[in-house]
């Protein structure tokens, strides 16, 4: 799988220039690039059936790569609001803070919730750096119907950029298939994420 765009949505303080971010950015890039389809391939080829492929197995492949190759923690419970905002898909400890990664598997409302969860963590000082992974508009039609995607979320970026922070970082990674092939098996919801790396 390939990354077609990286956007620094929020960058306050020195984290963007730190060695920690350089390491984490490379780990995220590597984990995404390790995602292949079909199993055993060297790239990510998707069946171009409209809404024909599951999303969670793709996410799970990235999570498995982060955990197994780089020691990230998965499904991290965090409580920094009146009601817990839910688990973070993957986290890495940075001294007294966390770096948090969310991979979008829901609709556009879910994408907004994911960004809000990350921004709230930045505001509370629990998270120092964060990232959201979203499919591109080109990948979007072949995934679960109405999956959140970069182009649909982009018009709201100014809202999050206006958040008053002295320290905090949020990046967006936009992912896409390498090729399409109608003869390749579709990615079903039940596919094991380990099969994709």
C-alpha cells in the first residue's frame, strides 16, 4: 500500500523537528508500505468492485506491523474526558506523553470523532503527537460504503488548525492502492490482518 499525501494539520512546539517524530514517521510509513494484497504479493492490488472490500483487515495489518516490528501498544484505553472517548488504535510512549495513531474504518462522522479524540488528547496534555490514516478518494469507492476519506474531511481542517495549543502535533496520512485488478479476490471483513503483511 502506498501513502499519497502527508499533511501536518497541527504543529505547535518542537515535536515536528524532533528525532522522536522522525522515528515514528518512519515506523508509520513502513507499517503502511508492508500492507499487501493478495497475500504473498509485493504490493497492494485491490479488486475494483464498488464497495466490495472490507476496511478492518487493512487497518489490522498496519496495527500488527506496528506492534510486531516496532513495539507499539494496540487498543490503548485512555481517559481524559468526562466520558472516556474510547480506545486509541495504536500508541507509542514518549517519556510522559503518548503518540497516538487512529486508522479510519468508519464513515465521515467517525472521521470527525477520531480527529476530535486526538485533538482532545493534545489539549489535555496526554498526547504530544498524533496521526490519522485515511483512504484517498481514489481508494474510497472500492471500500465499505461511505467510509471516511481525506477529500471529504479536508474542508474542516481550519477548525482543528484554530485550536489553541502551545504544544501538540497532528498529521494526516492518506493511503491508496498500488493497482486494481478485477481478478484479485476481494478483501472480506473476516480476513485476518496478518494475511495482509
